[in-house]
C-alpha cells in the first residue's frame, strides 16, 4: 500500500516539475523578442500613431552657435523669443505647447492669448515662472541676451539658438532645427517640401518672362526711403519672379535719396508699411519730385504684408506669390 502511494506521489511531483519547466522556457522565449523590438506595448503603439517614437528622446541637437544641446523629453512647454520662431512652431502644429512669446509676436492670431515674456530684452524671471522645458532663442539676439540665456540654462532648462536666416535655403535649415528641437521632425520636413514645391511653381511661371519684359521695382520699407538691397528675402524673391530690384547694388537695408530713386525710374513701387501708415500709396504720389516716375504715372504702387516678405518663416511663400501677382498680373493673376 505504501509502495503504491510512493509511486503516485512521485508521478505527481514529476508532473509539477515538467509544468514549471515549460513555463520557464516560455518566458525565456518572449523576453528576447521584447528586447529586439518584436513586441510592443500599448503605449508604444500610441506613440507611433502620432509620429513620435518613445526613443526619439533624449536627443542632442547642434544649434546655430555650435552648442550641443540635450533635450531629455519631447517639449510640452516651450517659449519662443522671436516672432519667426513662434510662427514656425504654429505651422508645425506645436502651438498648443507654446507657453511664452515676445511682445512682437502677432501671427497666428491665437498667439496673442499666450503670455508675453517681454520684447527682445526678455524678462528672465517671467520666463522661469512659466516653467518651460525648452526655450528657443535666435542667433540675431543671442549675444546681446547671453546673460539672460545663461540664467535659463543654469536653471536646467535647455536653450536652443536658431540660425539667423537671410536666404530661403537658410530658412529651410531654421525650420528643420526647430522641428528637431520640438520633436516635430516630420512636420518640419513636410513644411519645407511644401515650400519648395510652391517656390518651384512660381519660378516655372516666371520663366515665361523674357529679358525685355522684366519690370524694374523699387521696394520701400519705410517712408524715409529705406529699401531692400541684396542678401535680403525681398531681393531673392524679386529675382525668383524675374523682376529687377533697382536697389540690388546695395546690400542689406540701405537708405536712398529721392534723387537716386527718381533717376532709377522704377516701373513698379512696392511698399511694406501700409499697416501702420495710412494711404502709403497716396503719400508717394504726392511727392513733387516723383511726378514723372513711371510707376507713379501708371499708378503702379502696391502695398504688401511686411511680415510675409521679411520674416524668416513659412509665410515667405505667400509673400513671393503676392509680389508676383501685383508685379506680373498678366502671368500670375488668377
């Protein structure tokens, strides 16, 4: 009898050992698959669905100053210290994550509801009070505001300085860097590709304009006769649409005299300050010395939106399209 019970007990123990071994072997088979990425969690699947993988962060980006900046997690509270960066963030669908801006930020309209941290001389304490996890500064003001930026860095907040773009290619670089820093890589790539396609469309139409048909243009960015010379977006845009910028011999934003402009006799005059000077075109027409200028005689004076032709962001495409439509309506008009 006892012998039978011993045999039965041994059989039961053997069954338990076999079952345990089977469970152990099953676990060992699954774990390597997880490490190799063959198994994903529900959270990882959700991250993949919105285009942000969990292994995207931490990431290190090299900014315009050559500094390597490590960003631990995808930013959810960003502060922009210049309008062009703010505008770009919104175009990359990151507007909901912008918690601070400057007084000069005016596009898109909803940005006016975001708290301002000051003008180009930002308030460091206000920046810190907003508890950002990323601050985006600009190369044009980074040196003058270095002390404030260093205080932000010392508080453990990453600061990425975006390049000061003076050409359309450099704008692409700025958009790409903003996308990398904010975790909106795919959106940045899409935005750049869309801009390139639209610029290419403008250039294709402009190729219909031959040398004899090219129009000479005076761009007035101030009623004190400041204009856009070479190495500006406006000059690049005019070249793109086969128009002649009569101020191209000067670089940057030079000031001309009335006599100089009149002697160059532009066929079209473009103003960019109609949003703060009423009847800008009428004031030009009233200038006694300009009565025989071809653009005045033919009433070809047009005001365009300043930010769309001077701000280094995605709206530059709209700017060149507007310039093209008023300078060459027979080619670009709807």
